[in-house]
């Protein structure tokens, strides 16, 4: 497990009060029941290529704010974001909300928790 610096953790903790989060089990249920939502992996492309959630598209933390409006023009679209552990996706969720996206959810625990739960991984 990655060890994050105290200032980074403080930053993430400070924005978590402003965003919606869900569990990996919530996302698994959404996928199983074919719910209508978009799922974005905000990790680096190399991380995505090594394995990702079913239905997930890659839109890395480094470019999501730049590209989101061309990929998802409707700011009311339900979007779930995930990363390796739930930190980068929380930061991305906060930024997208600041850009006017109203239905953003960050998957707490990220890809690591998804794997630990034994859910399907696409490679």
C-alpha cells in the first residue's frame, strides 16, 4: 500500500466533505444491474492497461479536467470515478463539481479494494 504524505492526506480529507463517495460493492451492483452511468479510471494509462474495472474508460487525473466537457457534455450525467486507492478520484471529483458537474461519485478504496473484493478485472 502506498504511503502518502501528511499534507496530501490533509488535502484529500478536506475535500471529502464536499463530494459523494461510494463503495466498491456499490459500483459492482451498478455494473451487475446494468445501471446507466459512466465509469472513469483516473489512474495513469499504464495502470489502466494493466487492469481495470469492467465498463471503465480511461480519463487520467492529469487530463480529466481538460477533456471532460468534450467526453461528457451533459453536466448532469452520473459519473463514477476511481483510482488506485480513492485519493486521486476524490480530488478529481471535487474539481469536476467545481466545473459544474452535479452527479459525480468517487469510489472509496479504489482499484485496490475492488481487487481485494475479488471482483472481475479486465486486462
